[in-house]
């Protein structure tokens, strides 16, 4: 069973066959699918699943904090099931492929006090960009 499915079971999320399929499609280390991609894969496992059901399940998962929405460069939102693991993203500026990365060091350490403008900084998100091997 995937980490996501285990977390959902632990939270008592009602596991219908449609919800299970959406969670199964999202399982994996580097999965960052659009809602349409989730639907296309879900249909392979459960042909009668509707697009609306997929969108609803994704919205619930985001609302629970179990899945994070990732949006880059105005492209379609993608869904990241690794919301509980600290990581950053490496994004291909050609095709939009997203990979999880785990850089060392703290991004907050790179922001000088003089450039915090009095903010109490609570966190930082860094997105690395480049071309994947297929686009390079």
C-alpha cells in the first residue's frame, strides 16, 4: 500500500473505489500529474470514473493537506502527493516535467537580514529550472 493510502486510512478518509483509484494514481516519489493526467490514468483502472469525481477527490486531498498543488509558469496545476516530505522542485522549462529534489542547506540562510524588510520569515520555497535530458 502506498504512503498516501496509508495516511488517508489513518485519517479515516472514506475510501470509495473512486477515491482509492485517484490515490493509487498519485502514489510515487516523483508524481506531479495534472488533473487530466490523473483522470486518464484513473480511467485505465476504473473505466466509469468521471472527470468531476477526479477533480472532487483532488480538491479534497488538497484540502486535507495530503496533496499539494504545484503551479509553474502558468501551466496547468499539478498534484504532488509528497506534501509531507520537505523538498523543492526541479522544473523543465521545455516540457514542464517536475522532479522532487532535496538540496542541502537552508534557503532562509541565504536571505540577508537587511532584505527581510522587517518580516518574520517563516519559510522559503525554491524552484530550480532547467532543461530535462529529453529537452536539452
